[in-house]
C-alpha cells in the first residue's frame, strides 16, 4: 500500500489580511468565514464549507450589483432580498461590483491564512489550496497532486464528482490563462497558460 502523501506548506510571504487596503470589516468577515471552514471535522467537510462560502459571496455580489442597477434605473425591477447581502449592507462593508472569480483566490487565501495549516495531506485539501492567491498555497496543492499518479487520478475524480468546485476551478483557470496571454502579448512572447502545474480538466 502506497504511503500517503504529505506536502509541507511554505510560510506565506505576503499575508492578505495584513494588507492596509483590506477594510477591518472585511477582515472580520473573512475570519468568521474561516471559522465556519475550520469547524469541519476533515477536509471533505471543509471543502464543502469553503464552496458554500464562495457561493454565498457570489450571491452577495450579485445582489449588490442588482441594487446598484436599481439606483441607476428606478423603473427597473427591485432586487430580491438576500439575508447575507442585507447583513453586509447593515455594516460598513461595501459589496464589490465585480465577479466573485476576480477576488475568489484572495478570499480563499485569506481564509486559509486563518487556518494556519502547515501541511497538505488529502485531495480535498489540495483542491482548496490551488484556488488560493498565495503562491505558497498553490505550490503545496499542486505538489501534492503531482507527487503520485494516484493523487492525480483522485483530483480528476474530484473534478468530475463535484461540479460546484469544478465550476470555480475552471473559471479561475480561464482567468489565469487570459492573464498569462495578455502578459505574453504585452511582452511579445506569444500565448501562455494557467499558472499552476498539474492536470487540467
């Protein structure tokens, strides 16, 4: 029987929650969300909790955009009530006016910062870490996936089985590819691909 893969996570060089531009209310929200993820007894449960959090942020942003459109056009249909968006609106937290995929890696990275883990040891954990904005998290996640053919197969199986996760993974990969292509075009070096290593769905 193959020995389970355990990959060490390098220390984070540029913590997201330490950045001056992160509003204090947003930092508190991310710490609260991290608590929800950490409450899971294992990474199968934590992965589901993390995707639930991402979907909640996605819904909150969508409602925020609808409210902004209603202010611009009072004749438009009013936005539907959303408890999470209402809770955010009651505080000092501004709802971003862009797609959640644009900020997902930073949110995931901040949540994983709070967890403060030092190793990656499962496919569900690796899958979450490769969504992070932190290069150290991405490297640990991909190192786990690339360490063994069985790990690679487990990740491919996860992508097929969890369409919610696969949606955000695919969106982030597409965004990374577009950014790499834009950078390459600016430098005159040709097209590029996603930043991470490992298999592609």
